[in-house]
C-alpha cells in the first residue's frame, strides 16, 4: 500500500512539474546590457527558460521565475535600516544584504515588481528546464544596475525624496 501511494505521488509530482515548465517558460532568455536597465531576449536559446550561469549567479526568464515564485502585485519592500536604494531608468531597486548574499527587489514607476534577485547559503537554485545548471544566486527580470544614470544611496527615512524615479 505504501509503495502504491509513493508511486502515485511521484506521478503527480512529475505531471505538476511538467505542466509548470510548459506553461511558465518561454523559448527566450534574458541578457543584461547597457540598454537602460531593460533585459533583452536572446533568440534561439536551447534552454526553454533561458537559463544562463555567470559564476554562481543563475539568471532565468521572468516568466519562469514567476511560475515558481509569487510575482503577483504586492506591497513594495520598504527602504529602511541597512538596505540600499538604487534608482535609474524608471526603476527603483531595494537591496538587502543577507547571509546568502544580496537580495534585490526591483519596481517600475507604477510600483509593479519587475525584477528580483534571491541568494542562499544553504541550498541551490536549479534551472527549471536544465537541472544541471546550478546557482547560489537566482536573478530574473529588470535591474537598474546596467543603467548609465543609476544612482545608489543608503536607505533613510527620506531616501525616496532625495532619490526619486
């Protein structure tokens, strides 16, 4: 009885992963460039989620990231304490240092989450369509760091007024 239950759970898991992979990923990848902070697609990427490794950083498409992580409208992470605020090209990024490295949340002028970076010190991030690609930092979406006009300041009570979009 236990073997049958384990077998059925395994089938359910594989079906779920297959459906999420098909529904949430595209055939394009993201590449940061000096283009005003907007990531550009690279055509004909063999990995359906556009997975790319740069050192320990795994970059995936925004659609694949959102298939696994909640990218629905949410409140903006506050810019307080030891965090940093980076603005440029119509984007606002909050960076918080964690034991796993910097975590970043990027919002556009309307407050919509458009980019996120997660770090870990005790596990790994796997490419959804190629588990051989492993990173300790997961990055997806748009970031102002490639913007020529990006400006970074320490978060304070008035950081938003000093450094508006």
